C-alpha cells in the first residue's frame, strides 16, 4: 500500500518544517491530491493517523483538497474535465490532449501549535 509511504513522507516533511520553527506540535496538514495521481484518498486518511503516532503530528488533522483532472486539446485548445489519462476532446473528438491538472500530490500548508496557531 503506497499510501502508507506517502503518509510517512508527508509527516516527515511537516515534522522537519515544524522543528525549524521550534513548534511543540502540528495541528493540521493541508494536502492537494489530483484525482489522476493514483492515490486512494480514503486509504491515505487511514494511514495518516498511524504515520503520526509518536511524532509532532500526533493528533493532527489531515485536510485533503482533491483536484479534478483537466486536459487541454492540442488541436482546438478546448480545456475540459477528465477522469482518466485516455480522454477524447468533447469539442473536436481528438485524443491529442495535454493533461494540465490532476496529477498533483503537494503539501500545501502546515499549521503548528505555538501560543496561537500559525502557518509554516
């Protein structure tokens, strides 16, 4: 299950950033995941809690923003939503597309606990 290794890496990155700020703990991690990234969001949420055990992120929340897949037609320039890598332009029926969104897996924000909360 590669979601566990993703969760471990996310927690590791967040921990290093929180330690740079001398934060006692992490309250929230915000992650962007494209629907074409091959990540099972439910599994990632499940693995996240286990990956946080014994770290600064224990008890923190994982917020996942799912990004729709989008493609641009190389023939007519039409931008449209897709749900797989094999898609046809709905405007001109060509397979010549460029995927412009949906493959992301990006750590967007880390909220740390201090006297108040702040973003790293």
